[in-house]
C-alpha cells in the first residue's frame, strides 16, 4: 500500500469514530428494524419527553443523554440508535482489518558481509649489529630469531564482519604472521634441519628461517554471536575475545599482540537491574599455568594433556541506586593431566587393574581468584573499594619446581597459597571550585597473591607512578615482544602503601603531584628462595622451616627470585641476561632476605602557549628513595638508593598533517651497596652511580588516510662502580652515542 493511501484510510477511520456524517452511513447501511431515519439524521418521529417531577431526575436524564451521544458535540444531530452504533462498530472493525492487511510486513535484513583491512609497516633501527624487527623477544633460553634492533617488517590484517540475521552475527580476522621482514622475501616458510633434526641455521636457501620469516596468513579472531530467545540472556558468543569483560585481578584483558587469540564461550545477560557475564575460556598452553605452560616441556609430564584445560569465570554487577554500584568477579583455572595410576592413561605403569576405556584426570594446577568492588558517587566524591581473595594450588607431582630447577624463575610460589588484595580509592573532584582535584589511594596486596591468568601488561591498577611505567597484580608479566619505547610493567605482589595525588587545572596550566609511601608484605628473613636456604652444613635455617625432599633430604625453594632482585631496573638498556645493564627483574618481588621501605615523589606540570597552532610544554620530575636492610644479621649489605628522573618536552602541531615533539630525559641514580654477594661471611656489595641522558624527537604525519610516524633518540649511559671509595674497573662501564629509531606506516581501508 502507498504511504499516502494508508494515511488517508487512517484519517477516515478516526473520523468514522468521532464525527462520521450520517448521510454517508444512511447510504450504505441495511434497513433497520428501529425507527426510520430522516435525511437530516434525526428520527422521523421523535419520542416525547415528559416534564421531570424534580430537578434531580432531570439532571440524571441529562447525564444519561450525555453518555449516549458522547456529550455536546456542537452538531445539530440526534443520538445514534443502537442499530446504528452496532453497524458503526462492525464497519470500523472491518475497516481496521482491511487497513492492517494492506500494510506490508517489514522484511528481515538480508545476510551481509563487510570487509575491512589494515596495513602496518615498522622500521626499526639502532647503531648496533642486532638483527630483528622487535626489540625484546622471548626471554626463553632458546630465544627466537626475529628479535633485534635492525629490521623492516610489514603486516596485513583483513577483517570480516558478517550479519547473518537480526539475531546472529559472525566474523574473523585474518593476519599475516608476526614480523615477516622485508629481507626475507625468499623464505618459503619451511625450516631446514640438520641430520640430528635441529635447525640448520641461516643459509642461502629459502628454507633456513622457518614460518616466522614467511608471508603466511593466519586465521585469528573467529567468532559467532547470537541473541537467543532465552529469558535473561542477551547474547552468547562462541570463539574469540580479548577477555576485557572481567578484570586485571582475575582474568585480565590480553596484551595487544594476543588481542583476540583467546577463545571460549561467553554468555552475557541480565535480570531486573543485575548484569552478568559467564565464560569458559580455553587456557593458552604457553603461559597460564605452573611453569608458564599447561604440561608442555614439563619434565614431570610424559604425555601432556592440555586441550581441555580451561578457566571459568563469572561476573555479576548491579547499580541499585544512581550513587552506588557493586561488581563481583570470580575465576577458577583448572589445568588437568592424565592420572598415571589409571591403566588407560598413556605411559601408565599400572598393569594390574583392567582397562575400561576411560582415563581419569588429576588437577596439575588450580588457581581461584575472586574480587568484590564497591563504587560510590555522591556530590563531588567518587570512591571505589576492591577486596580480593586468591588461592594457588600446584600438585608438585605434576608441576615441576621451577624455583629450584629453573634458576629461581617461576610464575607461582611452589606451594599451596592463600592470599588477599585490598584497594581503596577516593577522588574529590574540585571540592573547592578552584580546579583542584584530590586523589587518595590505599593498597595492600598479600605476599602470596597469585593471579596466573590476570592482566600481563597494558593495564595499570594503581594510582602511583611506581618504579616503572605500570603495575599489574601478577608474576606472569609480559615484558617481551615489545619495542624499546613501549612501557615496562612491574609486579605489585606484596605492596602495601598509600598514595596522595592532588591535580590542579587552571586555563592553559595544569599540574599534578604525588607522594607514595611503600612497605612490603614480602619482607622476611631467610625466605625459601631457590635452594639458598641452608647453612654451610646443609641444615635448614631455623627461623623458617622450608619443604624437604624426603628422598634426598634436601630443602628446596618455594619463592621465585628471577635471578636479579637488586637495584633499579634500567628499561632503556634492559636485557634478560646482563645484570650490569638491567638491575632488578620487574617480576622479582621475593628476596631471600628483605627488610624494605620506599618512597616515591612526582611533580608534573604542563602549559599550553598561545603560539601558532599551540605550543605545549610538559615537565616531569620523579624522586625515589628506596631502602632495603636485607639480612639483619649482616653489616655492610644494606641497600640505599636515591633515584632522580627528569623529563622535559615541547610539542606542537605545525600543520594539519604534521605534529612534532622534542625533549630531553636525564637520570641520576645513587645506589649504595646495590648488588653483590657474601664471601667468607663478609658482604661484598659495591656502590653504583649511574648517569643517563636521552634526547628524543617524535614526528607524526597524517595524510590522505595514512599515518606515518618516526621516533628517534640519542642515548648515553655511564656507570661508575666503587668499593670502599676505590673504582672497580671490571664493573664500571659506559654506553656512548647510542642512536635508535622506530618508524611506523599504517592505513585502514
């Protein structure tokens, strides 16, 4: 039906019920058994009215008359008869049915498919001899063959977004493999091996470097989402997710390079004003369990079983009032292996019991996390309180003790551990009306807190600036597969402290201060770190009884120390092997002997000058006082650090397309008794003084849908090591005139 015709019919319908002329009705209606109707609409013979005996009866008749005719319409017509009203009702119903039958039913949306694409090229340069297109690769002892500071690489991403119906959608992401370099265009993706089956190394064939250096396309990000007609359920997703629906303390959002590699089943819904998310997520076999694997490469596992390993999570949230809300998140990680006592299991030594075709499993590792967060907003106060519980439970018959067997490197303590986490933050938003915000945060994370599947990076859970660039509540930090200008993250396990941070904004000026006081729940003397927990006779230290191997009588380590637990971490010259360059490992929260306290102070200030398109000047000064008395029974090993970091930068938008920033970073570090050892019961801990300078240039150019960037820096570092006032040439070193840069070229279409 045409829209105009539909409107005309609808208008006639309204008029028929309100002011329909009786002349038209008289032409179409059938003969009535009641009184004849005159052309004017009045009955031919009108019934006479008797005078009412009193005013009340007359008023009642007038009310009845009003009800019958619809009141005084202002028309000179008599009321409709019962037969006429019946006809109008039937005719109106028939008319409505006819109009509705001619209205077309909206057609269901047709299935559709939309393609999108992105190209990304990275240009990495440094005046050294390393080859690769990512600065920091995996710290695994076997390393990789694409990390280094000199390499050009391009990537292609194709996105498929499909609309199956109004209730179902699906999609995928197709991406070229990680860091295929320009110089590797002859590589076909096969890996040449020698007679022993090991990689044959680089040669002139096309089969020397393997798939990492070939232009293969990889399927990622495959999903299907539907909205089934089930009460309380809004959507069900099968496939890929970035896991952002939970939080950093339970199941964290995956890092950028793994953004939608996680897969599972996700249910979102709600009832009344309660929202919920329910998920089963398959574990990545390479990191979210004991030993950074779910049985792969574990010497205690003969036939690893990992495809059924999963984490289960539930999130429930409610906002009962406009000013109050709460969120509960729980996660349970289960890593299973076959029970070797079952005769059906591969490698079983049980030859007594009969096989039944069913293999029993045992939990190799379990990790339970739960957090409850309360939020409150009233007037100018924004407050949040988070309380968490964690339980980590490895089965030492199936999970290898990496603390003892892997140089003190393990993502979990090698024991069953329960712990807690508390964080409370209050933000007063300009309470005095002068542009001043006051922020206060208290945090207390237990020494045995474990969140194996928590956020690994790209999430900062604390207000403080910290020692490095960001803080996460796990030992499973991913400071690899990053470039030199990407932020470094540190573990906050055991941190206990408070941060006060006022912020002021007035016109073109803004400033921010911070003061943080830190103590550590990981303090303790003679902690069971690696196997350094016995005296010279091999006996356990009396102050802390550590687990003992009943076969060998040896006391073994529980807490990982990540080899390097001393000194300020130098992320500019970080390496996984050289303690002179790097300082403390960002994951190293446990030390055999620790009695530590720290203070952090930060001043930030920025001003926007009204020059050209705008010239901005940003400054930051950070001071850290860090003290560790270490072994309280030893004199001469106490650590004392005064660390100063200064950054100043100017930035402006020169044209609509071109932006530029130029700045300088300066670091002064004075670390007394930074690192060393005890020799013949005498501490040998020399002093370190470090000075670093960094001049950097950052360019951004946007043109015609493409984005180009180039970041260049010139670094110098000088480290002077002294012992009892005398310089130690064997430990002192310097890096001079290090120049490095990273360029990016990208476009989306």
